[in-house]
């Protein structure tokens, strides 16, 4: 998605013509100007699509939080992405993200322990090695595409956490993006809906085979991974059945794959465009964690989350009817001037920074600890090795109203003194990427 900066003096968006559904808004348009005008003049806005389907949009931080925190008024059971607007969600009550408490809580609680920061911290050295390999092409002074390099980054941690064979990683990366950007020309086969259906079918049959294979081999061992864990975990007083395991595998894979690369590449782009902020990072690497948080706010890789109204209700004085779809625009909430002073300034030490990049409420991203570890390792390495990035060609954006993504971010880098030698030494002495087991 293009990260545009609105002109504070101009609020001329024709709100009747706003089309937040159209993927072109995010590749070629000016989404932040549209949202800024909506926050000011139409914070709860209804859009009707040409085929009659309709949805409400909330764009202010407070309204986004109110919708996401309250599963009694706003259910996840009818799908959480605009791409399924108007249909039933076949994963309702089976996939964590498409369920409400108490079913949701029973599935989420055991998984939270496995995906906690404490269980995952031991993965940092493996992730660091992966980051060093990703950055290696910068050693020869050539152009490095942060988006293309970053696309495979999440598989290196979610793939190992889930125990998926490394040979499958590239195809799983491709299918994940096809599932969320089926209309993008790079992924579209036949029409967008066919692409979406094909990607879903392939991912479900892949995980179905993974689950069947593990059940055939039986018995948990010391190397138990996240898929084994899902097979054996107790959700309340029972185990998950086959389809529930498959849906949740799918959700964990997509959750990691379609978001983290854009936080990585988008933050690299922000550092290239704001060299003074990059300097502040290299001068004081203890700013890495807050740099990552600002990168998450700035890029807001998950652009929207949808809910459905369970009974007539009001949001900020507007009446919403039972069954209406309501979309919380995270990218807009994260620029709300009521909450973030000077929201269009990229500030790696922004404090406080209560962004909603990982959502809010009961469905707050369960992968946030893993994403934070991975991104902090990546930017600590960048702070140590790279003095400055320069944009080296046109940035390409993903055609998606859900993922605020980039397909190409070509950069060159000026390395810090001694960095090339240090990176070469680290890469030469490293063995294969270690794959630690899930610790509980
Ligand atoms: C920068 C990286 C990430 C971003 C921006 C992100 C964003 C989000 C958001 C906004 C939600 C809330 C969805 C909702 O309310 O309906 C969410 C939920 C979720 N995310 Fe992430 N995510 C990231 C990384 C990950 C990773 C690494 C994983 C896998 C380990 C993951 C797995 C999930 C799952 C399974 C849920 C559903 C949680 C639930 O329903 O309780 N995400 N994510």
C-alpha cells in the first residue's frame, strides 16, 4: 500500500464516492488522504458495492477499538476480511480467528502458551542467522530488494515452529500471498476468485496431508512442533478435530506470511526515506524495539479487520443494524491525530505508541511475540551493519485491500565500517540454521 501524506489544509475527498474496497486505491491512490477526511467528516461511513453488498467503515482509533474489543456486539463468525463480504464463513467456530468466546477462548488459551515470548526467545539465534543470510547480497554493494528478500522471511520462523519441510517453504509463501491478493496481476490465474479458491484448496489439502502423516506416525516426542501441538492440545474438555486443526494451521501460516514481510520491507523503506531516523537507530541500538513498534504503526500491514453486528447498535452516534458488516481500518486508526501527535511523522522513539497494528481485544494477534522477536532481531542486525539505505528504484505495491503490502522495495546500502567483514565472518562460520523444538 502507498504510504501517502495528506495535505492538512485540504479535505476535499468526495465521501459519497469513496471506494475502500477497490484494490487500486492502495496501489495507485491516496488512502491516507481519504481516511483523514473520513476521520474528520464521516467517521462511521457506509459503502454500497455495485452488486448491492454493503459495509460500514470505522476509521477513528477509538471506534476501531470499540468494535474490536466487543465480541458480543461484533462477531467474527461471519468472516473477518472484506474478501468474504456477503458470504458465510465455512471456518466459523472451527478456526480461532473466525470464532467468538467461549469457543475462541478454549482454542486460544493453550496456543498462547506455546506462542509466548518465553517459549520463543530461544529462536533468536536461528532467526539472526536467517537475517544475516537475507542481508548478504548487500555485501557486494549491489541493489537489494527488501520486499522480495523479506517475502521468505516468515517461513524461516513459522516454517520451523510448525515443523514444515524447508523444500515446501517457497510454494507456501506464494500460496499465502495468492490467498490474500488474488487480484494482483502477479498472483492472478484466471479471475481473482478462481485464484483465491485454488490457493485455499491447495493450502487446505497441504495441511490435511501434514496432519494425516503425523497421525500415522503417532506419538509426541521431544521435537514436537506447533502442528503436533494442535493435534494433541485440549481445547476446553476435548481435542480439536481434523478440520479445526487444518483451519488453524492455515490461519497461523497466513497470519505470519502475509504480514511480517511488509513490516520488514516497509520499515526498511521508511528508514531509507528518513535517514535521520536511521542514524538515531545506529547511534543507539537500544532504540530497536521502539523502531520496530513505529514500523508496525507506520506500515500497518493488516489494513483492515471485518466484524458483523449481532443486534442493532450504535457506533459514535450512528445506528448499525443486526447483520451489517463493519470494517475497522487499522491503517487509519494508526494515523488518528486524536491519539498520535503528528501521526505522519516517522519517529523511531515515539512514546507512547499504542498502535493497533496487531489488532485489539480478544483476537489480538497471537503471533505478536513471534513477529516482534523476528523483527527486533532483523532491525538489531540492520542497526549493527548498515549506516544508511538509499531507495534504488520504483517501489511496487500489492493490490490488496487487506494487506498493506509491497512487492518490490529496491535499495542500496552504505555499510558501517567493518560491517562487511563481520557479516562475511558470521556467514562463513555458521552451520545450517538450527531448528529448536517448541518449548512449553
Ligand atoms: C507483523 C506481523 C503481524 C501482524 C501485523 C499481524 C496482525 C494481526 C491482526 C491485526 C490480528 C487480529 C485479527 C482479528 O482481530 O480478527 C491478528 C490475529 C492473528 N494473527 Fe497475526 N499478525 C502478525 C504476525 C503473526 C504471526 C507471526 C502469526 C503466527 C504465529 C500470526 C497469527 C495470527 C493468528 C492465528 C491470529 C488470530 C488470533 C485470534 O483469533 O485470537 N500473526 N494478527
